[in-house]
C-alpha cells in the first residue's frame, strides 16, 4: 500500500480546479513522480472535435526536438536498394515477404513499422495484426514512403504519431522525468503546434479544450492551453 500512500501524498500537492502554466505544471509533475524508475511524462489533450466524423479525425506525426527518452525499434518493409537504405539508416528489422511471414506468425517486437508504397499490398494483408496494435504504416504519418532512410532517422530521433481517440483526446509521451524542465516544455509546445496545424476545417469553436500532464504513476495536472502555445 506504500505506492498508494505516495500517490495520495503527490495528488494532495495538486490544487483541484487550478489551471497551471506549462512551466509550473512540468515542475510539479517532476516533483510528484514517486516511482523507483524513470517515469514517462505523458500528456492528454482534449480537442474540440468529434472523431466519429471522418472529417474531424486529427492524425499526424511530429518529431519532438528533445526525443522521448526511448529508442524506438523500427521494422521496415522494403526490397532491394530501399532495404539497404533502411538498414544503413539504422532500422532494426528489414524485410519483405520474409518479414510479413514473421508478423503473420505473431511476431510484433517493434514500435513502428515503415513500408515503401510498393510493399503496401503485402503489408495490407497484415492489417488484422498490425491495426489493433497501432503498427499499420500510414501515409499521413510518413510511414508509407520511398524515403525510408529519412523516415527511420526521424523515428529514431523522437518522432511520435498522434491520433484522436473516441472522446477526441490525444495521448502522447513528451519525455522522461529525468529530462530537464526546458526539454519537456519544448517537446510539449512542439506537439501542441503540430496539433494546431492539423486542425480539421470542420472543427468549430474552441479547439484546444484541455491539457493534462502526468507521469506514469503520478497525478494529473491541468495546464492552461494558452500557455502551451508560445512560440518555440
């Protein structure tokens, strides 16, 4: 029960109903992190959209300048010169039919999948396996491309994908508790900027409804959306 007690103590430091500015919220998140491991700092952003309508789904990808504190494993579906380019760029696994067979057999030990457009007929057959895990390559997030080298490098550098869930909320990591406050703040501002640029034309009214920062085991801290939209 000690973890529960620590959580209660941490939550008690967060003022209910208060909207914190970004800097204060990040500092508080770092101070209230109580796990014995380097917790991930996560953000939940509620957007003024209704994802039940296809023209209001917000989806995309952004390279967080400070990375996320984790090196992502990348699998690339490519052949010939493109396969070689992917390997040289640092892809963890590269293949075509052979890789598809491994995935078909249940292997999904990677964080992001990239595919050249000519491979999508093959990769499309893996939809039932990759789709539910959020691993399906998609042109909108830059993971279906002939420029596989750049795609792999960006993912390794801290590129993350974002997509609205049913309630119009986007969940994303912005780093680790061990990051400097300035690094976490820069990542958050860049993510918010990417969401603003991805705003659907069909979205009406207030777009950035709420922003909540938390660590893996810590309490949620609400952020004033205006303070997260400063120019980097």
